C-alpha cells in the first residue's frame, strides 16, 4: 500500500539514536518506542482513513518524549489534502 503521511517527527533524531555508539538512556528508548508505535501498520492505516494521513508527532517536551496529535497540524493536513483533491479534479 502506498499513501502520503504528514508529521513533524524528527527523523534525523531517530536516525541519530539508532546509530549511537553507546547504550540508550531510558528517555531515548522511550522516544524510539513512541516512534515505532507511530510507524506501526495499524496506526498508519488508521491515520490514513481517519486523519487524512496526519500521523501525529513524537517530540520532547521538557526533555521527556511524548506523542501528540496536534489539532492545528491535523487541520493543516486536512486543508492541504482538500487542495490536492481540488487540483486533481481540474
């Protein structure tokens, strides 16, 4: 299956954590777990159908990893998807 998703998750941060030459801290492990959950098949498929492809964001708040479904990001995604649909119909 192929579809477009939108997120503000830092893929460079994920890559950095995956290539560290030391054992990950608990917070780093938690960050990666949140990322893996975000990229799970069930999450991606659900977000494709329910949230126009917006998959939320893994971020660090006060240095603690968290997962957020930001309403403003979702609204922007819906707007972009609607514009793409209108452009394709022309």
